[in-house]
């Protein structure tokens, strides 16, 4: 739990219990920091303090309610960070991040922002209210450290490129290019998705670890704070830095009728060049990833990809407080 901005420690709390037949109890075995966790720990995001941490991770099923049929005790599962029922109108159309059965922004590990706080994954036991709808079995042999971010950041990177695969495929071979303005892990997962789809990726960043990770994934890297304004425009662009100058530079390099996806969280207004976007037909996509709906397709595409280069730090469970306090990149806590 965060006690002060940038300070974290263990607290004793009652274990959750099964109270409904659709519920499950799980025991997290790997927990990853989300990019927003890193920003919060560094004081760059006003997400508050005093709530349980961790909303990305792989877990083992401890107990299931009588109505649960899709998972069993002992299974290893991905727990999506958003709480979703699976049967409302929004869930049925794939908008699992906007489930209408629960309050808006119901999720784990972000109690300061959550409409319904599910608690944090850095805990001995976590309650999953809609087990059949939410839990996804982890394929055999998948690295639970490399894929600990399947709950959120990996699907968030995927949705920057995955839904636009047909547009990329329709381009001439030399135009199947994706620009990623990187910042923390989501840009790296977007690059991995684009490469897995057969696109050439230009990855722009200044962080040495992320540049090395992007290169290991197969991207062409550019050590600079913003994309080169003289570069040839791209059909698909991605901005992940939560900075207005990065978003605007990325939009300018999106070709006519192309698509730019921004994954950043902007807590202050941003002035947008809507007339220029209108005249060139540039589409801007923003919002949270519908993690549960995306996870099966993400696994189909990326299960054979080595995502371990994205991970910055691996720490033991007992050292989680210190590791979470010190984190500057993708941190995975291992039980």
C-alpha cells in the first residue's frame, strides 16, 4: 500500500472470502508495475495514496464458487485489471473496460481512481467477482515474468496496432511502417505487436533501457526526445509519453487518412490541431484498453514473442515495498 507519494509498505488486512457463486479467490505469483504506477511513484501522476498496489499479474486459483466452470483450483490465470461482468451490453460488444454492471472505472490497484476498488495484486489473496467472465488461463510454457503485464499494459500496446492490421496489410510493402513515440512499457508492447504483424517500426525514445529493449524486439531505434519532423509520414502512429509535444509531433507524422493512437493519461487540457487533422483525415484514438476482451487475441499474436527485454527490474516478494518505491521502469515482483 502507498503510505506517502513514492513510499510503499506491507499492511495486514483481512483475507477476502467467497460470498457469491460466481466468485473466485486467486493468489498472485507475479505482479508487474503499470506505466501509471511508475508515474505515480515518481510524483508525475496525481493518483493519490493510501490504497493497495498492483493491477497487473499472473495468479494461481485458490478457490472457486459453485457456479464457476471455466477455471479450477490450481490453474494459472491472467487477471484483467478492469472488473467486468461479461454479460451486460458493454461487455457483450467487447467494451469490458466500461462494464455497466459495476461503477465506472472499477478496477484493481488504483483505489484513488477506481469506481469500485478491487484491492491490489500485491496481496496474498485477491477476490475476482466474475471469475468465468474475467479470468483467462495462462498457456503452458508462457513466462509469467515476461507476460505479467497481460492484465493491462500488453493489451494497451496491442490495441495501438492490432485493430489496424488490415490497414497495414493493404499498404504497399515499403509503406507498412509504424512510428512509436516511446515512454515506459506500452510503447515497447506496441512495437512488439507491430513487428509481429510484419510492419517495420521506428521507435523514438531517450531512455537507454527502453531503446535497447526496442532494438532487441526488432525495431529501428532513434535516440531523440521527439520524432523527426522531416521523417516520411506513417499510416499508423503511436504516442505513449503523456506529453503534449510528443502527441502533437506524432500526429503531424500520421499520413492522410492514417490513424494515431495515444495511450497517455493527460491530467491537464491539451490544445489539439483539429483543423489540420480534419483536412488530412487523421484519426486519433484514445481511451483505456478493454483488457479482458483483447487478451485472447494478444496471446494468439504474442505468445511466441520474447517480451522479457521490456522488464527493467525483477524483485522478490519480500522486497516489494523497496522495489516499488525505487521503480523507474517495468518492475515485476515474484513470489
